[in-house]
């Protein structure tokens, strides 16, 4: 654990305020669920809870199936990071923070198809390279109990391609299925 130098007192209701700087750094917003862990030395660890993170192994298998079926790179994200990649460079994307644009798309619960909108693929991660901007892309939000919990993304491996209705329906089906798995 890394010390922050911040000390807080517990109030009469057992609450502790997490400083704004730490919330901003860890991308914790009002209403975000936190998971509480304890360690052997008596420490308390708070971790941002990702419901779809529980399905990481399942999501990886689903991404692999999507990639093999479509021939495109398949991504599955939670609200903060890429949790599964198949058909493309995993080191570049896996466990990387999602881009601000993708975060906004999730907040708005919007579907994005690059060739239908601006002919430019949306950056997937914050440190995304511009080399895939001309590739076709479809992004579907994963919605569970009315809240967006992540996305399913298909990105073409080559420029000058277009996502057809089959890819759009596959991404939609994957997002709907993963969202329904979280409701069970």
C-alpha cells in the first residue's frame, strides 16, 4: 500500500470522506459502488466495484468468439478499463483506462458506428495511438438494470472497411447478453 499522508476521522454514522484529489485520480464519482477488503495487518482497502469485472474470464471468451466470427478486433470494457481483447494487440489495450470519449458515450448510453458518424473511430483508451482512427468501428453500451456497465466494441483490422448490419447486430447481441448476465 502507498501512504497518501491524508488522515480522516470517522463521523458518528461511521462515514469517512475520501478526499476529492483521490476520488479524481481513481475516477470515483458520486454514487459509484466501492468494494471493501481487509488485509492481514488490519488495513482496509476500498476498490471501485466493477460488476462486469466479475465476468472477466467469460468476457474474454465472448470477445474471442466475436473476433473469430467477424474477423475484427473485439473489445469488452467495464466503465473504467478494457477487460477483454481478442484479435488484436492485448498489451496495447488490456487493463488500460477507457478514453474520455468512450466514457461519455457510456454515460449517454449511445451506440456509435464510425463510418455512419464521422468516418473516424473513437479512441478506446486514454493512451490510444492514432493509427487505427480510419478503421471502421461499432460500439454498443452494455446496460444492466438501466445503468451502463461497459461496452462491446468491434474494430476492423484494416482501414477503408465498413461495419455492416451483421456486425452491428452481433455487437448489440453481445452487449444485451452480457447486460442480462449481470441481472441474474
